[in-house]
C-alpha cells in the first residue's frame, strides 16, 4: 500500500489515467481535509471543491456539481443528509459517502434512510477508500467492515440497503462462505483459523480460492462484498 506522501507525489505529476470522478470534500479540520484531498487525487479522483462548513457545502454543491461528496458525518448532519437538498435543486444529485471518527453508529441509520451510499472511518486506508468509492460509483452501497456489524444488528430495514445479491456467492462451498463471512468482520487469517478450527495454511487456501471464484482482487474487496450481501455478522463457533 502506498503512503499518502507517495500518492500525493504521483498525483502532482502528469496523470496516467483519466479522472475517475469529480469529488467535493467536506470536513472542518483543515489538516485532515488536505490529507484526504491528496489521497483522493492520488487515487485518480478530481477534487473540485473543499468545504469547511455547512454554508460552504451548500454553495459549492451548487457551483461545482460534483459526482461524489465525501463528507464528515457531523458536517453532514449539520446541513441535512439528503445530498440533493444541500445545494437546492441540482441537475445531477451527487452520491454521498460519509466519514466518521469512531466505530459508533450514531447518525448512520439516519444517513442511510436519507440516501447515503457509503460509510468509512477516518483511518484513511487507501485501499478501503478506493473500494468503497468504486462500489458507490457503480451504484452499489458499501460500508467499512468495522462499522457494519453494529449497524446490521439494528432491528430496522438497514440490512436491505446492503443486500444486493451477488450471483457468484452461490459458487462458494460452506467453508469458503464461513471464511468470507469472517473476512467481512475484519478478521485476519490467524483469527479466522482460530474461529473455524483450521490451520493458517488452510485459511490462506480458502481465501485465495474464494477470491478467484468471486473475481475479486484482494481481501478488502471480499470484506466489502460480505458486508454488501449481509453476510458479515457475528458468528457463533462451537469450542
């Protein structure tokens, strides 16, 4: 994984790929906002506006008309969650991905109901951010594994928001499904081996096999798929 400095260095040179999407970044912390903008630019996104306040968000949504809004959860709550309302009547309402500084779930349920498409913590994991934004841009919904469990435990309709069926999941055998489920919970191979009473070598084999069957490139994508299909929930394994 590249560091933020490396990503920024790559972004300042001539782009080797077309812009993937235009983005408005909203966060009241200037230092964090700058880091996030550099990371997004390094991943091939065009940051067309930065907002530090609710007033900035409202003005810039209308003038910049971004395809994506990546915004701090408290800031989103302060202006109202519905992206299409923030700047008045927009010709093309942006897709909204929210950032949170902790793994609590306050506000996420309300944001889901208002149409937010993705949630991620402020760790600025480049691979995870890239996967979430790619999912959202392809009309999916994605949530970081550490946020998913508690949200899906709520007795509401939130699960259906992330239950888009993936036809290839049916190709997995029972062991591969269990491994995928635990990947979605954020477990490393050693923890998965302990939970399922397997050797680490066996877990590694299962991970490689399920990635191939699902046409995925890495564990992060597998975790997001487990989340999106509602598989990533706590499991009880006999001792």
